[in-house]
């Protein structure tokens, strides 16, 4: 559900989006193709999941806004339209770009879906 939205996010804010996947690289590549995320860089995070642990990922999906030193500025867990749009607003402000909402009411996606 969220994956195609991340492709849109990469298009709106090129070079600012990275996806982390907890599956083998071949599975991540198939996922990216199947769900239209080909232009989103994907970082594999294999057991014991050092990247996920470093950022405290507890549920999937989780979206982070990082500053230039990779410190967490904001986080939203699960699919949370308001939380994700808040993070995208922060990204837009940090890059002096136009805010492009990730999801809006009426786009067929729920406001919230636990991960």
C-alpha cells in the first residue's frame, strides 16, 4: 500500500528518499519492481538488522525524517497519513521545495493502518 507512494516521494524530492528492506537483496529487487519503486534506492538490512536497530524500527512501514547528520528529526510508524505528510512537510521545508502531500483524503488509502 505504501510502496508506490515512496516512488512518488522520490520523484518529488529526488535523492532524498531511501528505503530500507529487511529481506535478501533479490527479494527487495522483486518488491521494487512489483510495487513501482524502481527509482527509490533500497538499502538491505539483514539479520541481526543493524540499521533497523540503530534507528529503533519496531513496525513496518516506518518513515523517518533525518537531518544532514542522519539524526532523527521526526518519525511516523505504520501507515499514518497525517504523520507521513508531517514528515514530507519537514522534508519540503528542509530542502526549500514545494510540499507535495504523500497521501490525501479521497486517494483510496486509509488515514491509518497499523503495521
